[in-house]
């Protein structure tokens, strides 16, 4: 039982870590919403976190016993950071130092409204994982109290 409670806490912690990574990338996107130059050359390209479901590490005894019971626990991790391939915005500003011969400046493909929605979603998911972890902790402490 203790392992089940710790497993739920591990899953919640992994979710919190993945959502924190997502919030970091959203913050980076917002910070670079007007960056027309990067070290790779050209305008900043929006980034997105790609999540992956993972099975938590289990001792052999648990793997052996899981063949007799349905144990489909999966956690999550931030697998990698992908670049958004949507085209850059083009703004007419012939006075801009990065304007081309036609006076067009390639601006990042970052939509601040979309980023704020993503940030809000990541924050709510983070909070849900915190709530789950707190509930697991309360159940664990209540179990210990009952054993006294």
C-alpha cells in the first residue's frame, strides 16, 4: 500500500515537472515575441514541449505480480522541445535593420494570446498535480495514523 501511495506521488511529481518545463518554454516564447535575430540566424521560432507517457521503474517483484493484476500506471515526462513550423509573420517596416529589399521584416511566429492560454493551461495542470499529491499525502498520513 505504501508503494502505491508513493507511486501516485511520483506520478504527480512527474506531472508537475513536465508542466513546469512547459511554463518555462511559454515564458521563453513570450520573451522572444519580438526577436528578429537569433544565434541560428533569422527570427525567433516558437517552441513547444512534447510530452511522452512513461512507465515508472518497478522492482522485479512488482513486474512479476503485475501479470496477475491490471497495473497500467503511467507517468509523463517532457520528451523534447519542438520548433513550431508555422510561417513567420511579415511586417512592413523598411526602417527596421532586418528588413529585406521589399521592406518586409520576418517576425517570430509567436502569438501572445495563444501563449497566455498555454501558460494558463500549464498552471492549472500543475495545480491539479499539486492537489493530487496533497491528497496522496493525506491518505498516507491517515494510514500511518490508523496503524498506531
